[in-house]
């Protein structure tokens, strides 16, 4: 049959097969590329501290593997609780992410077979410090992980022209006692007394006279 078929007809017949054979496998999405796309969509933790204690106004990402209707970002309410399907109100404030994960795993086990739960703190808003005195913007500020006095002052817009930069101090309540830590801005900026640039804790008050 092919001996009687014109050459132009054979060309038309074989062209689609040739084009299909020339498609590059690299143009197709690979499993690894698909996995990378999923990974890139994963929420990022706002803190690397495994002992971080969740507080009111923090935002959590609750993920239950293969249970999309139970997975969602949730804010921690002022009363310290979060709302989840099946469980309603759950106490979150005062717990670390790992402890909350264990608690949710146990509670969801009554409704879901072998739930795999992940809790990530995506926004830290419960930890606050206070900056008063001769700064551009006095007030309460969210305490970021590892924040130092110098970084806190930068968040407050820096010192005013009337600030006494040599007599800045931090007031801290710890163990029922009030402690005071002095901070000489000029010395720290110059590379001297860098040990005064301490890491702040939640509730600290930085005062600039």
C-alpha cells in the first residue's frame, strides 16, 4: 500500500509522529520540581526558639496532614485560645509549639485516624517591650527574637537631640525583683562596652533620659 502512496502523503503521515518523538522530556514537570513548589508554599516560622511560649495575638499555622479542612492559620485570641473545627476552643497561650502539637494530636485522635499535626508560629505579637523618654517614637513594640537594646532604639526611630545617650537603662522585672541594666549608647556605637548591648526580654522597659 505504501508503494502506491505519494511521497507528499507519507510526509504528512509521519510528521506528527516525528514531532511527538522530538518533544524534550525536560519540558515536562519532574516530581522533584513539583515537590519544590509545594515546599516553597510552606509557612515560615517567625522564631527558631523551640522553647518559645505562645502568647495572645500570636498567629499560628496549624497543619494536619491530608486533612485540609482542619489545616489553617489561626490567631491566638486575647483569652489565649484558638478556634479549630471539631475541637472548638483550644488553649494555646502558655504552651510551646511542640506541646500544643502533642495536645492537638491527642484531641484530634478522637475524630481522625493517626493525625499528623504541625504547629508553626508564623507571627510573634505577644512579646512586647516598652521604650520611653527621648526617642522619636516612644511606646510599646513587638519583641523580635534576639532583639538587642540598640536594635530596639532603632525601631523607636533613634534618639532625639535632647537625649542623654550615656545614661540609658533597661528596667526588668525578674523573680519578683526589679533589675536595672545601664547602656552607654556612644560607647557601644564606638565598639566599646558591647556587653551592655544585651538581648531584651518580654516586658523590658528601655528608658532614655
